[in-house]
């Protein structure tokens, strides 16, 4: 469920009131990672939430670990000055949380701290319960020492606590801190407390006394996440034979196939670079590169998701040829434009002026007749979001810009109203790496769509008007069975039985020369021929027929 389209006087959604989720666990157990993951999901739901880290607040007040009193993290008796300092920091931290709830309109707080003893948890419940805040606890237990060490090295040593520290000394200091907490750690056992226990980040989930719709959705979300490092890549599909016509489900143009080859080549070399291997040369004949041992191994850790639309699934075809798993998911289909399908902006403004004005005012929630809005698309994509959280492989998602906007908004924790303005250009490979404190994003440029289209259009212009070149010879562009003149003013097709039919086509068809059957795979060529036959029928009869065949990837 994406962000709802209604608002309330209190600003609280899902009839849930204010909720505080206090983390419980020893240091380096993934509490911060869990907190930020929940915040990202709640933002997707439209719930105003925030992660408040006691450690970050303490660092803001005191500075790094070298400025902390020696007995600050001691579980035994502390000096009077240290006790006073700890209380002052905690009170100031709680004031910040309360201000978020009651002055800034926040609904959910992720209270990121160890909270490892019963007395501290009782104090939190009593203090916030009196303010009308529902308190629940999230305990993270990790019994795998390798996971703990990885958390310490990747997250804790890079924190401001250990700036300019020797890594080994920092490791020793942090493990001493963990050992101190282990001596006094008290797991949650009170059956009256609402709590969730995550053991080894999802291997086992224990739920106790959880009530309410929003709380239950948080539980379901936590049952699908893990803390393994994986990378999510996003790329647009290649150019289709017919652009901006949803019903056509047209196949890739030759420029689209070139784009698919370039994307696959860039993706494979990026994977090799991350593995410390030399790049491979592009296949001059198009298609996939020759398989090697790295591809065979990498295909077990990397998969490709596409929609069931032809341009999306066929853009992944070179990667499928290279041995990578390609999964078609119906939820990844582009946003349905409804009644304005195929119209230019000027046509929409002229024929539906009121709807157009509403679209400008409400770009996230407005839908044209028989169309989808970004909100509808976000609802449709929720199973994809859970699958993204659940999968442990690296994933490349190939889709249209509307789909990628929604996924980027989720992964980067953006507000729903920001979705329509997210820019995703053709030729960009967006790399997103989820981390404990958010996500790391990098954009790779692998394709200059403007330059490629100029080259393609220049090749058409060189053929001359009506298909005649400067020597007055008739020059035709062959597209499998279809033959058309350079500007698309006349076209001839050869039927299955050999008869030839002529028709008149629009003045500017942006097609490039297709590869013949000796180029791309037979399945891809068969799909091309089917798309061109259907396109010819559309041009002749002004009708669009549904496709019945697609290659099995």
C-alpha cells in the first residue's frame, strides 16, 4: 500500500496514532540498519517518521570516542560527573524526540539506542506512555560472529567516534565496549510488552502483543528484510518501433537493440570491474559476449527483472544470452496513460483542458480517464518492493521511467509528492547500494541517446526524398519483410504467401535499419517481424491488435 490520498486533521494516518519503536540489542547488531529500513518503508506509506539515534546525539554533543569519559560506557558504578553528563544527554535527546512528535507533526519515531536493560525499557514506556505515545520494542539478536565483525568494520569504524584512529585499535576499543554491554544485557521477556525479536536479521522472527494495522505492516516488512550487502541497478528500456503508444506493446527498434547490447556490455564490464577483472571487448556483431567462467559464477549472484512489455523484456535479451537469469514481472509495466495514450501535450491541452490543469496541480494523484496515477502505480509496485527487500542477489531492473521513478523514491526515502519530478534519462545506469545509514547512489552514463538519434536520422536524410538518392536511384530500407522509403511516405510488405501489399504511412516514422535474421537471435527476429506486421496493420486499418507471442527468456 502506497501513501494514501487522504489527510487527517491530526496528520496521523491509518488510525494508528503516535508510535515509538525503541530498538534493543548489543552494539553492532544491525539496529541502525533496521531503523533506517523501517523509516524508508514508512515514508513510502506516507507516514511522517524519523530515526533518532542516541549515539549520533551523543557524538554531536561530545565529539569522538577520545573525548568521552573513560567510564561513560561502563555497566558498573560511574563517577558523579559521568552520571550527570549521561542524564543531560539523554534528557536533551528525549526533548528532541518529543518535539518531533508534538511540534513537527511526526507520527513514528525509531528510537535507535541499545536499551539493553529492563529498567531503561520500563522508563521509556512510562515516559512516552504518559504522553499518549504507543511504545513497542524491536530487539535484534545476532549469534553469528562473522556478521558482528562485518558490522563493526563496515559501519562502526567509519563513524565519527573513530576518526583518525588506527583500525585495529578502533576494533579493540569497540569490542571492549560490546563486552561491557554483554555483562549486563537483559533480553526482553515481559509478555505485556509489545515487541518484535529478530534473530540473525530474519532467520527467526518472534512477535508478541503487536496490535494495530500500521504496527502489523511493520512486522510484515521486517519479515522480508536482511542485512546482506547487495546492489540494485536501474535502467530504462530501449527505444521501441512505436514510441509513446501504450497499447501497441511494440518491439525494439534497431536503435533499441543497439541500446540493449550496449547496456549488457556496460553491465558485464561493471560487474567484472567490481570483481577486479579486466574488461571484455564488445561483440562487433551485436548480441552477448562469449561466456566465461566469471559469467557462469556471476549469473548465480545477479539477476535481471523486467516487465512483460516487449521493449522491457527484449532490452534484457543480450544478458539472457550471456546466461543471466531474466524474470518478467507484470507489476513492472509502465503507467497506463488511458484515454490520452499516444497524444502530444498540445493535443491533451486542447481536448482535455480541465484534466490537464488537474494533472499540473496534482501530478502524483491525478489520473486521466481509464488511466493510472503515480499513486496507482505505487500500489501496484508494493510486491516488487518486498521482493527487493527479500532478494539476496544483485538485481538490474529494466523498465520505463514512471516505474523507475517510484522505485528510486522508495530506495532513497523520498516523499510521494516528489516522485513525478524524478529524472531518469535514457543511457543512465543508476546504481543503488543500501547501507546502514541510508543508500549510496551512483549514476553511470553508457549511452548518448541524442547523438545516436542524430546519427540515425542523418542516415535517413542521406537517402533523399521519396527514397531516391542523388543519382536518382530508388533506395529502400529493408526491415525484415517490410520495405519502406527513407521518410516513411510509402511502404510495401510481403505477406506469408508471397503477395505484396502497398499502403501509405505517416510522413515521419522514426525507424532505423533492422538487423536481419543472421544478426540477433531467431526469437528476437520473430518478435520483430510480428511487431512490424502488426504495425503495418495499424497503419492500414488504424487499429492496434494485441500481441500473442513473445520469446521465452
